[in-house]
């Protein structure tokens, strides 16, 4: 069995300025641009946890867009592991927008991304267990486990 890793060991944050090419003619950033960055940071977190394995996106669910993001805003994404199964990992990504003129930050969305670790042959491979120690980490793990079971039931896999 692989040595367990804490959520702290793989968490990530990134900030990207939104440019005119990221938005529609009215200045609203496309949801697809935000999803691209959500997918990128979730992949980074999963790769940090999985180590040797290739980490690929299996699903992005429960993505909510709470507030718009505009050209010139900083898009700030924070991501962490909530739950790990044998080869799959749930990464929670929180998205914020910062108005760089006045420094105001607003939460603009949240996504749950399921990543799967693959070996060199493209087959699912085992990743380290998630070492949860705090009450918050334990609660996130239980919630992630419930969401994962629901995804598997919806896919007809359990």
C-alpha cells in the first residue's frame, strides 16, 4: 500500500488575468474559459497526489457560476483534494474574481472535479490514500465519498 498524503501536500492556487480574448463583446468572461482553468488546477492537484501516474479528468460536476467575471479581473482558483478512492480523486475548486482597480474579491463559483490516475498503459492505477486529520478534513472526506458514490450510481457502476 502507498504512503498516505494529506490534502495540504497537493493543494494549489493560481491567479490569471482575464483578457479580451477570454470574453464576449460585453466583457463577460466565457464559462468555458473558467472551466479550462478549473480543469488545469484540478489536474495539478491530482498529479501532485498521484505522483507517478497520469491524472485525467473523469467529470466536472456541480459547477456553479454565482457572479460574472469581467475582462481585466484576476481569476483566482484554489483547489484541494476532498476524497480519494483507489484510483479516483475528488478535487474541489473554488473560483474567485478580483477587481484589480479596487481590490474587491467575490466568490464566483465552485466545482467538484473527479480525476482518475492512469498507468503508462492507460489503465486506472492506485494512488496514495488521503490522510485526513482535522475535523474539517474528515467532514470533507465523508461528503466527497457520498458524492462519489452518487456519481457511480448515476453511471450504473454500483
